[in-house]
C-alpha cells in the first residue's frame, strides 16, 4: 500500500505512527488484538504531539531530540496488526497476479523492516517471500552507504531461492551517483543481491546513460 507519510518532518518512528489507520476495519482488528481502539488512538496522538510539537506549550518544551515515546503495549499492537494486514494484502495481490499470469514470477517492491512506510512498505522477508508470498523482493538502494546493509538484512531473512533485486539510483538528477555504479553493484552483490535494476534509463541524461553503458558492458 502506497501511503503518504514519507517526507514528513519526523524520524522513522514518528513516520510509522503517522501511517497508523483507525478506520472501522482497523479498529476491529485492534479489538481482536486485545486493545481498545480509542485508547490506542490517544496513545498514538500523544506520542506524535510530543515528537512533532503539535501539542501546544507542553510539547513545545520537549527536547528537540526527544523522539517518540509509546507505551510498549501500544507499539506491540500497532506492529502486529500492521504486519497482519500487510501480509494478507500482499498475499491477495500476489494470488491475483498469479491467477492472471500463470507461470510468471512475482516480485514486490518492499523494505525488510516491517515498520517502514512510503512507496516501499515494510514486510518481513520471511513472510513476504514465504508460503503464498512473492518469488522475490525489489529493494530501493538509492543510498549507496546503506545499500549493503539493506540487502544483507533481506538476504539473512529470505528463504533459499528467493530473488533479491537491488535497484540502484542511476540518475544524477535524482541524487544518484552514476560514476560509482560499478562499486555499488559489487557491494550489493557481495551482500546477497541476486540481480540488479537501474532506476531508470527513461530519466537518464546522456552522461548517465554512458555510465549505465559502462556498467552493462
């Protein structure tokens, strides 16, 4: 699910809370997990007020690096329900794709941290790539400094035979480093990537395309 929390003025924990849903279906899921939805909602709002300074004078006096403080029971319920909903959603989508295109392998753009939000939502690799799951995962490796750890974390949790595609940012205009694509490719391959993807030729300049050509050559 492509939520819209990415880019909010918050740390990753606050972004995770900003993605929490309290629609009737999710409220029912929280009840089934043993939590009162309104009490959980209040805990999320209070934590975000403190973290983002939305709570008036009391919040504005909080240290800038105070971070997010959630009761452990609330954090546990949010993560368990989110993981369950995300897993069921992914399996239904994957099943629909396989029914429409028998024999085709299915890869999913995702992040190995179940708390991750944004256009590459978090799924535990052992679940996403397990029974009824995808054949592989596509990882956004736009940050060369973090790419190796991202791939290694995924490879450690993925079942044998899973495809792990590292998507490298190959467009300088989008913050990529085309001049170091070779080094980036070696790093993610050593970390466990089984294939590479380059994002993406349709937006690449002539210089970017030359760098891509050098990697492919």
